[in-house]
C-alpha cells in the first residue's frame, strides 16, 4: 500500500485486553478450545489474521469472558497474529496489519511446506493443525475503505451455502482467491476434494468502528446457532436480527493497478452497484476500467492502490437456485 497517499482514519475502538487468552488451553498460544463431549462440528472462530483488525477480537474476548461453552461439538476461539496486534498504534493504525508477511497470503502448500522463515509463516505452521481440524471456520476481518459488510465465501459451493445460511452480513461474495498468495479460506483443508470442511471470511465493516463489532457479533452468533453449538435464546449472544435474505454475487474480475496513477472517476464505496455496462469507473494511467455488465457490484474498492495491488473487484449478482 502506498502509505504516503493515505488519508487519516478514525480509530473509535480500543484494542481489547487479551491477556487471559494468550497462553491458550490446547497447546497453541492464543487458541482456547472447549469440547462439549457430545457429537457435533468443530467450529473455529478466528480473529486477528490481520493484527490491526481487532473488532473480531473484541467479540471473541467478550464471549470468552462470558464463559460461552458449546451445547454440542467443539468451539475454538483463536487470536491469530498477536505479534502484529501488539504493535497496534492508534497514531499509525494501518502499520500493524502484519509484522513481516501478510498472514492471509501464506496458506498454499508451497508456502506452508517451504523452508522460508518469517514470523507469520511460522505462526501459520504453528496454528495449522487447529485450522485443519475445524469443520466450520469463521475468519473475522474488517476493512480499511468504506464498504457495506459482506461475507467472502471463496470458490466452493459449501462456502456459498454457509454464507447464505448465516444470513448476516447479508451480502455473500464468491471469488477465486488472491493472486498475491493463498488466503486462509483458500487453504486446501477447505477447498480440496469433498472433505466437508468449510471456511468463510466475514468483513464486518470499517476497522475501528463500534458498528463493525456489532456486525461480527451477529455473524458469530448466527454461526453458533446454525451449527447447534448455541441455543437460539443463549443469553450470551445477541438476539437474532431479521434481515432481508442475503444477496449472492460472483466476482468476475479483479482489477489490479498497473500504474501509480490509478484513479476512480468518483469516490466509490464497497457495495456500490453500477447500473449500466461499459461505464467508465476508473483510469489506470492510460488504461480505462469499465464495467462488463449491468448492475455491476463493486467489491472493496481501494481508493489508493499502489502499483501491483488490488484496486477493486467486479461482481455479478446471482439468482438463487
Ligand atoms: Zn483483513
């Protein structure tokens, strides 16, 4: 990211005190697991894959402090990149996304099994056994640029089904990963052949907003109810909201900035729908970026993409079958 071009971002959320959860109880620092000793899925609630996105950590910290225990199956609360989280500085809040390497780009077998060393790769290898034991993984994130909340369900039908069943946030976007490296939801444990394991990523809203905590809390509650780990009326969870049925969209194109002069024609936000095809939405140096179809959904436009970075994804709404 071209940090010199970034505006300042409001930080309206205090980082939670995660001291009680740092040791963990299952052999992996930062991971706390509770087994009901009854049959049921292993649900992994994960936050801090990006160190400065701590809205999800606020939600998990509160559930842990409320002593949530599963009715069936197993639940694990995971704080992924505590080393980056510990570097958070509200005066420079974008700097602590990771220490050495983006922990959400290292989940290919070639990276995990390589001899490369970095703080994040070693952390990925450390938490990998728990990741690979999850039947359902909710990866809690937030966004730098203004956008409606959404679920990224990756490339699999099971991810799409889980995102749709969760129902909150009520926009589910399917895509085929990231060209700069594999995200956690793209890990073969979830995208390989018929293993039944499913991972989705929830983008709850702006990084440091109270509304993002509420959005992620609703998504976590929905997942715990949906999987039967929590009763519908569990007092430690917020009441279910009745929301409109989720819309589903498929990313058709990811636009990477190929120049340092990538400019949107106006300040779009994530969730904007461009009504007509062939609308000019951005210029990338001399290249024109136009929509390919009517009602084109803009997914997480990055107002200041550096060359080689993702600027926006275009997605097409899908009719539910
Ligand atoms: Zn993130």
